C-alpha cells in the first residue's frame, strides 16, 4: 500500500513539473487569429477598379515630381555640388524608408486583423490598439492627428497649386497682351476645370491624367535642361562642399519637395497586387530611384549654371521673352493642373470616409457634391490669399516632418513591440537616427517658412 502511495505521489510531482515547466511557442499572427491561413492580398481581387503596378508607378512619380523639384538648384547652393548629391541620396533613402516602414507595418496588421486595406490613420490606430498596454489609449488621438494633419496639408497644397497654375499662365499671357492681369481673376477662372478634374471617380481613371502630367513635366524639364547645359560654366567654378551647418536648409527644401507620404497608402490600397509595392525591386523603390536621379541632375546642373543666383523656381531664371522658356511655364502649369487631381484625392478620401456613414441614401450624388464643395473652397482660399504659399510651407514643414518621418517609425516600434527589434536592437538605433533627421527638418523647415512670411509682410 505504501509503495502504491509513493508511486502516486511521484506521478503527481511529475505532472506538477510538467505543468510548471511546460513552455508554449509563440503563436504566429495567423495562428493567433484562429485561422489556418489568411491572405489579405487575395481580397484585392474584389476591388471594382484596381490599379496595376504600372499605373501605381505613374501616380507615385507624379506625386514626387511636383513643383518642389524646381527649387533643387537653390538647395544645392546650401550643400555644394558633391555635398548636394550625397545629401539628396540620403534624403531620398530616409523618405523612401519611412514610406516602406508604413506599408510594411500595414501588411503585418492586415494579417493580424484580417483586413485587406487600411489608410495611414487606420494603421496608426490599429497598431496602438494591438500594441503594448501603455499605448492603447493613444490609438484614436494619433489617428485623428494624422487624418486632420494630412487633410490640412494637402488642402493647402492644392490651394497653392491653383496660384502656381494661374501665375504661370499669367506671365505668358501678359507677355503677349502687354497689360497686367488680375491674378485673382486668373485663379477664379480655374474653378470649373479643377472641379471637372476632381470628378474623376478613382485612381484607376486618374492614371492617364498622371501619365499626361508626367509627359508635360518631362518635356518642360527637358527644355529646362537644354537651357542649363547651354553655355554652362566649368564645374570647377562651383564648390564641391559647403559648410555642414548650411545643410539643414538643404534637407528642409528637399524633404518637402520629395515627400509624398499622404498618397502612399491610397495608392497601395488601390493596387491589384499590393505585395509588389515594397521589396527590393518594388514599385516604391523603382519610383523613388528615378525621382532621385532627376532631382540630382536638375540640382547639379542648375547650380553649375546659375550658382548663388539660382532662384526659388529655376524657371524664373529662364529668359521670359524666348518661346521655349514660355513653353516651359505653360507645360509646368499644365503638369501642376493634372497633378491637382492626385494630390486632392487625399483630401477627398479623408472627407468621404468622415461623412459617408451619414449619407446612405444616394451616396454617389453626395460624394460628388462634397468633391465640388471642397474644390470650390480651395479655389476661394487661393483667391482670398494669393500669397498663401509661405503659410502652407510652414504647415507643410511641420506636418510632413511629423507625418512623413516621425509617425512611421513610431508605428514601427509599436507594431513590433512584442516581437523584438532585431539583433542588438538595431531597429531602435536606426529609428533614433531617423527621428534626429526628422527633427532637423522640422526645425529648419519651419524656420525657413517663418522667414518667408516675415519677408512677405515686412
């Protein structure tokens, strides 16, 4: 009997040890959600009008090749020829990396939450909601900040676009008309064409417009390059490097010219094959590589040609009385007009998500009324304040630094909080560097815009 009790006691102790020291393996995202397999990308096949990789690349090129590229020669004047090349590559790498991080986190969260698409603000909200306990209350406030920050920035940018379009046409018309024209009237005349452009229903149908915009911008830049290489002084006349203390001003210009974080998730959400957006040879890397090369060429040649006399837009250095220079102004105005639809899509998407649940009857009519009202408001803002550029520059400096550089790395930290940050916590150290870069862009970009405002009203 005693031996039997001993055996039972030994068995109980063994069971206790089995229970006490039993280790469970970490569940994968798929296992944790209780399904054998979930592929969020298969759901994209249900999209009514999905975009191809080529169409997405076209949109991405147009989003990054805005009017900011025309300021590249001025940017090079803060860094020098060799310094400008190095700094442009560095800026492009960081901006592209932050966009990559955002999309990568989105794909991870798709699988965790069984969703096939999310906006920038939704990714932040879901990341915090499924992240560490200390951050779960931050999801909704962060989502609202991203949403309204993007809306204000892109709405203001589109108002500035109307001023740029009107200004370019005004210069050419005045040259032939011989009398000054009212800029406000020129802006108001753009109302109907811009409304019609905003009525393009989705990115699938907007792709040809972006292609035309790229064509106009390409031809305009081609003519500009012709002027730059004609009678160009020796490269040795310009310094290779300028003091590093001037470089932050360079970064401030280039980041806000190149940054397109607001259109990244809308483009990814509409792709038929979203897995092709990222990766070594993905759409993102292809587009940003081409954009970086063009930025370097224009900045390098423009600085060699004009040096410190390069103006805020290189087209202002071109001889106004010559027909090719006038063609550049018209082509760039048309390119900016075509770009308006893509940039304003960010505002339309945010606005429609905010009101669609309140208008379940005749939603299509309500959506087009909303599009018309928003475009009209942007044009009226431009008519009321044609000198709005520096103010939007200040908003852009503030918002793009935070939204384009700082928020994506915060989302990455929260998303992978429980999984770790790699050997030696290299992701943490990498994000410290990106955060420092973002703070430099924030401070010096804001300082530059404030100075522009003071110069305007001094």
